[in-house]
C-alpha cells in the first residue's frame, strides 16, 4: 500500500530524514518508535504533504501512485489520514462544518453526492458516543479551547468519519487518560480491516497493549535502524534506545 | 503632486439653482466657508493616506454638465429589493432627494425635513460645507420610544446621464431612556461615476441605548465620504458595527463624543477590500468626562491590489478620570499587493485611565491551512473557510438582529468574490 524508498527530506538547511525506507501493506499495523527529534513527525508530515519539508531524494508511492506529486488535499482524498501530534485550534470554524466539508470532499472525489445532513449528524453522534465525546463538541470551534486529550479524541473522530485506507497517528496516545486511551484504541481497532493499514507513532508500549502491531520500527536520526515484531517494543521499554543505536552502528 | 481644485464658480451656480427655501442662507454660508477652507488634501494630517482628487474630478465633471442628477429606471427596483431584505421603518435619501414612502407610520418616531424646520444645521468642516452647500434637503428624526421595527436610513444612489454627486444629511436624536435600533445602509449602482457625501449626527440622550448597524455596499469605483458623529449623554450606550463591502474610494469618519459620565460606546467594523479599492476608516473618541468607556475593534480582509487605512484616535481630556478606552485593529492580507496603514493614537490628559490598543497585520495561519488541506479540503476552499472565520466573529456582533441575515449574505457574497480574485 505504502512504499517508501530511501526518502530524504530537509527543513530549512537541516536534513532530517536521511534515507528512510518502509513498506506498509494492506491489513497491517505498524508502530514507529524512536527518540525525541529523530524525525517521526517529519515522516508523518512528509507523507501528508506539508510543503515546509523539502523532499531531496527517494520515492514514496501509495497504492501505486507517486505520492510526492500530489497536493495534501489530494492525498487525503486518496485515503491518507494524519492524526496530528499537535492538532491545530481554528476558532470560528465549526467542528461539524469541518467534518462535513472533509467527508464531502472525499465523496466528491469518489464521484458520490454530498452526504445527507441528517444521516451525517446521526453517524457523527454514534462515533462520538463510541469515543466518549459529548455531542456538544460538534458545535464548537475546531479544537478551540479543547483540552489535550479532547483534541486527540477529535482527531480520532475525524479519522472515524473519513474511514481512511492509511491512517498515520502521530502520538495520538500522548496526553490521554486511561479511559480515553481505551476509547481511542477501540476507535482504531474498529478501523482495522484487510484493506486498510495503520501506522502508529508512539513513545509508549502501553498503547500497543490495546492495539497490537504487526511490526515495530525504530527511527533514529532520520533512518529506520531496526524493525521487529511487537516484542521489540517490550525490549525498548526495558532497555531504552542506546542498545539499538549501538547495534546499528556496529 | 498638486491636487486639482473644485471649480467654485460652477459650484456657486449649482447652489443657486437649488430651490429657494429656508435652507438658502445656510447653503450660501457653507459655500463661502468651503471657498475659504478648500477641499481636504493629502497635506492635511487627517487625509494623509486618502487623496480626494478623484472626488473633485467627479464633482467638476458633474458641475460642468449642469449639476443634473437623473435617476435610472432601475432605482425603484433597487430600493424595493433592499427595503424588502431588511424589515425596518425606512427613511430614504435617493440620489440626494429625501423619500418617506417606505417609512410607514411608527408611533414613536417623528420625522421632519430640514426645510420645514427653523433649526439651522451646523457645519464645521469642508466636507460638511460641501454637504450643506449642495443639500437638497435633510431629515431630522426624533425617537421617543421603542418601536417594534428598527429605524432604517437608506442612502442610495443610482444616477444616469453623466457623473453624479449626491448629498445626504440626517440628524437623529434618541430620547432619554429609549432603546433604539438603527440601520444605516449606503449603496450605489449604475454605470456612471459617482461621489456620495453624507453627514449623519446621532444624539443619544441620558440612559438611552442605541444599537446601530452600518452597511456600505457601493458599486466598484464609486466614491463615498461619510461622517457619523455620535454624542452620548449620561449613562447612554452605543453598540455599533460597520460593514464596508464595496466602493472604490471610501472614507468613513466616526466621531464619538462622550460628554457625560457613565456612557459606553462600543463600535466595531469589518472592511473587505479587493482590487482597486481604497477604504479608510478614521475613528475619533473624545472622552470629555469619566467614568466612561469606549471600545472598538476593526477587522480588515484585503486581497488583490488595494489599500486600506484604519486610524483610531482616543482623546482622554483633563479630568476624565475613570476612562476605559480600548482599540484594536486586525488585518488579514491575502495578497502581496494589498496594503494597510493601521494607526492607533492615544492622547491622554487625565490621570486615572485605562487604555489599550493593538494592531496586527498578517496572512492566514499556514498551520491551520495545512490542517484543513490534510482533511481533503482544497486550498481555495480552505482559504475561504479561514477567511470567513476571521470575518464571522464580527458578523456575529451585528447588534441589530433584523439585519443579521442580510449582513451575513452580503459578507459571504463579497468574500466569495474576493477570494476568487486571488490566483490560488
Ligand atoms: N520547522 C523546523 N525548523 C527547524 N527544525 C525543525 C523544524 N521542524 C522540525 N525540526 C527538527 O527536526 C527534527 C525532527 O523533528 P520531529 O518533529 O520529526 O521529531 P519527532 O521524532 O517527531 O520527535 P518527538 O518524539 O519529540 O515528537 C528535530 O530535531 C526538530 O527540531
Ligand atoms: Mg513528533
């Protein structure tokens, strides 16, 4: 589904991704772990199409298409969803309005008509109930004054409404209380399907207790230096990153 | 660059041609005063950014053609459409001629024409002189009680047969303790060049409350100079919002006089400017006594090649202790060719005063733009959504509920046009 080959990217004069390769197939769940500043969010933003990040080498294909040729909105409509590490507050833009505009943009791309307003609200309320979100969040400004955990739940709500083929969740577990973590994990697990893939960026093994990954990768200094199964996450939790780095340098 | 001069001889002829009535003496005095003072020029500090050469040019052409003002066939239709869009007791000045046909018979509002009244009207500035010299007739309005519908003041211009120049003058007093809603709507259309000059005075008596909405939607290229002077008595309250959507060269002066303690003036404004527009909002608050408060927030959205000015002046006079004055101006510049001159000015001569001011000039938040695009919303729509959000806040603050739908529709429409202008 997603093929990343020797990807290099910089922001300003700083090279951040330095030849990163990753292959994600339909039906799989991947976890990406790694020290602060290693380039995890950069990878997520490059896949989503943020133009502050300049791609200086390598290829990224998504379902056979050259992803790097597409605008951010086209990538989203093709089925990529990024759950932001720091969701943006947009005062004055109604949360329900954004959800509906996003759903309609995708439907239009698929050649479908606009979603029925009544049906849309019904589905949104159902998903919110599942995530333990009060329906009144629909009528607030996007993330405006939301607590850290509320913002993350809101990201998952958007994901649930958009039903992406590839969801990249950047530290969606950070800042969540235990109930919220369970709710979010449930939201993600509901999405798990043979034709979908999920990439979780996380610092904590705890999330992986709820969402079991097929693969765990370690990103360090802009490269994936080790990949393994879920036991790698446990090992990292126990020993930290130094041993992986040493092993990679050896 | 030398500013062309108004041809006073032609102007004198035009004044002579107006009906000989109780206004004649005032017109002649105003003409003499204008002759002496001359038109404002960019050498005047207050007019530094706004060059009235084009207004003088239109005026001279109009004068040279015999100062005739003919109405278009479509004028009645335009009046009908606007008075139908907002339910109010409408006082109309159409092409400079007062028209009471859409006023109805509200029990608590009294109206009389300047020509029927003995009270002279005051002029203190060149543009007020021009207004007085060329004024057909003005309206004096007394609001005595709360009416079920707002009072509407529609200044509409739609002339044919060459350049047009029109004057409007309305004087409103809201009696002590009354709650009044007022809508001022300035609009123009037609294919001819036009210059409209208006003077509106509003006296808010003791403990009276006025909610005031101003809409300016003149045709592209048309010129407007408009002065609104508001005087507040003890415990009087003004809650006002202005919306500037159209016009070529627009200069609004809002003067607020706080003459007695306990008064509160809140006035906000939104201006939307695109290619070829110049919108200048000058506000001036005189805090003569305290305690009293004033607060203003103007927001501008600029795209294409345009220039806007916001100049907010607050003067706190000696002894006006307990004054609280706030001013803010925030601007969104969507193009490299858009220009804003934002200038807060505070003059404080009292001791116990709370004043604040802030201005910002910026582009759309890139992070928010990317966030929306990452949800599948295209760049143009995302730009539109964020720009609307910036404007929506001020639309929500329109204090006259009856006018809100019309304002929302006008703002949405104008924003749609503005964002189309940009090459996204
Ligand atoms: N706009 C920017 N300007 C300069 N440097 C940047 C910018 N954005 C990111 N970086 C740098 O790029 C590096 C990678 O950042 P990134 O956010 O991808 O790390 P991360 O792995 O997600 O870290 P964390 O675990 O803390 O979220 C960091 O050193 C960061 O300081
Ligand atoms: Mg990160």
